C-alpha cells in the first residue's frame, strides 16, 4: 500500500509532496525515486543531498511549469 504523500529530506529540510504531483512527471528522477522499484517502503523518507532551501523551486517548477525567483536568490 502506498501513501498519498512522500517526504523528502533535502539537506535537512523536509518536504511533504503529493505522489500525484510526481506522477504527473513520470520521467523525472523524483518520480522514479518514489517508484516501487526504487522505494521498497512507501512510508520511508527519501534523503537527497542537495540544498534544502533551493529544492522548493524545483517543486514550484513541477507545480506551475515555471519558477519565479525572488530577487534575493541568485540564478
């Protein structure tokens, strides 16, 4: 049984993400990381060694198809 959400621990920052959002982008590494092939325990957190603060912009891109960076964030 899979849960409706998955928790990513990205550099110590936790993000709770709907599986449906990721399933809308099946060819991404994030979608593959939650597949039954890669994730044997659907309740387990998935650790990603990246900057946790910047990861939210990746999720914004998946949600909206674009990212608007604040002026305080360098490209």
